C-alpha cells in the first residue's frame, strides 16, 4: 500500500511583543520631554526614556538614557530626581559627617512641637467628618433647609473616642538624635579604634616581637619559651575593660 506524502506542519505566527508605555503617537505626546541639552543648546523634545527600557522617565536613548551604569548600589534606579540626588550625595566631600542629619532631626522636633495643636485640631476635624453623629447633624441641617457644610465637626459630640497626634512621637526623634550624637562623639575620639584596626595592631606587634627575640635570644628553646609566656599574657588582656576605662584585674592594686 502506497504511503501518502506527509504535509508540512503549519507555521506558527511569531509572538508579538507586548507594547511598552508610550508606543503610540498619542501616548508619546503625553510623556514629558527628555530635556537634555542638544548641540544647539536647546532642550531635547523627544519623549523621556525614548528608545530605552524605561519609557516615560529619564533621558532618551540619544542622550545617555540607555547607557548602563556599571557600578553602584542603586545603579538600577531610573527616576531622574532620585538619580540627581544620588549623584549629589556621591560628590559630598565629607559623606560620613552626621551633623546635617543631627540638625535636621532637631529642627523636625521643634517644628512638630510648635505645630502640635494645629495638627491635632486638623486630625480631630477630619476624623469627626466620618462620625455618625456628624452625618446625622448634616442630615438634620438639610431637613431644616440649612447648609449642611455649616455644621462644624468640632462642635459635634463624637460617638467614639477621638484619635489625636501622639506627642510621644518626639521620643523617637530624641532617641535617633542621641544615637547620632553618640556616633559623632565616638568618631571624634582619637583613642577609638575599630576591631579591624586592633587586629592589625596585634599582627604588627607580634611580628615585631618575633623579630626582636630572634635578634636578641640565640637559644631556640629559650626564645620559644619567652614567646609562649608573652602569648599567654596577651590572652588575658580584656579589651572591653580597657575600652570602658576600668583597670584590668591585677593592675592598679598594691
């Protein structure tokens, strides 16, 4: 029996890529411009992020919007304002200085305290607009032909306890200020070292000690005995006691 020729399998139509934001002319017209300076000095009028994987934000492809950032913890952030702030902080000549944060927190405390009554009143007024007694008062005002908007929410007895601004929130600011002040004080103390620095100091002292014993003590057994005794004594040093200013055990006593 003759075999019938096999038909070629039907060709599958290629999958269409999903449309990205700003692909149509109407959508592109709604996007903000790139804004980068052109050769003529005028700002680029191409849509923001045109030709990149972030349409609608940042520069267009021709002005560096598609240029990958090879390093940086937040290199993938595309929002223009955040990128500007990151670049500004990266150029800070003294990035470890905490004084600006300390000043900001103290200013926030003063501003919070000064506006406490104002914020509390605003919160009370807003909360009471959802109270059933306030809604009932508005309905009654309408029934009497009066303007319901004339009903003052603060003049209505609430059906449940009010929520007010917590003044104890200032305590969180104070705690943060104390922490920053402590960090600044420690960074300014010349006698404060990190554990990494102390480890390097131990290594340097050990190397100098071994070199000195080799130069002075010719007997290998005696030299080993001295190094062992020194290592045992070093093992009894209490760094925590030294850092706190307490005298180690066995010292400072008659």
